[in-house]
């Protein structure tokens, strides 16, 4: 299947590539714990099951193996909203965009390098929302409604001049805040 990626697909792909390029920090004892777990699980188990699986051989073209690895990495590395945790100097923030008539709402701000990030629509209320990990500090942002209308957050407590005659919403993210 060949086809062009739309802007949301491109953004998701760019985000996935960025995540895959980030170094992964693991605990110093990670390798020892994994090997100990493999050894512990390798002792038991069904001999019949091992016998059935032993002759199994899969032949996969390298490009399909790479695609499968990328898909698994995206599933494992892209945090689900309920699992977001703030690291040192970060905060988890929840943004709510009350635009029930919109088809799509994204947030763009200093914490996303002004690249729009999709928010999820609540099927019951039509309100869009999203949880993001952002650096602690003061940030400016706007909602992007239906891909072309940039709108300040009507629920924001404060606003700042954007230098173009409009107002950006201001978000104050405190360390560890959720």
C-alpha cells in the first residue's frame, strides 16, 4: 500500500523517530535482573511445549523485521496518558479544550516547540483533553482547532501578548505537578 501521509501521521512518525533516537537510561543492575529472571523461568516449564516450539523457524525479510521492531518500540515507548510520570524538573499537566463543535483539537506551545500535539475527544461531552509531560516553568500555548484556527485557551488564568497582535495562553507548570 502506497499513499501520502497526512500531517497527523507525519507528526506521529516524527515523534516516534525522536523517541527511538533518545537514549534509554536503565538501572545499573538491569542486565543482572533480566538474566536472573530468564534463568529462573528457564528451569521450569513444559518439556512438551519446548519440543513443539523447537522446530519452529520464521523467515522474515529484514525490512519487515525492522517494521515490526519499530511498531513494538512505538507501543512500548509512547507513554499512555494514564501512565505519564514527571521526571526531575518536569510536571504532568492536563489541558482541557472546550470546543465540542470541533472535529479535531491540538495544543501547540513553547513546551512542544510550537508543533501541534493532538488532544483526545471525550465521546460523551465532545470536550478535548490531554495530559502532557512538560518542563517545569512558565510556558505559552494555543489550541489549534480543526487544523487551521489558533485559539487561546478560554479556561486559562493568564495570557501573554504573542507579538503578532494576539494573545497566547500562559501555563505555569510546577515540578511534580499532576
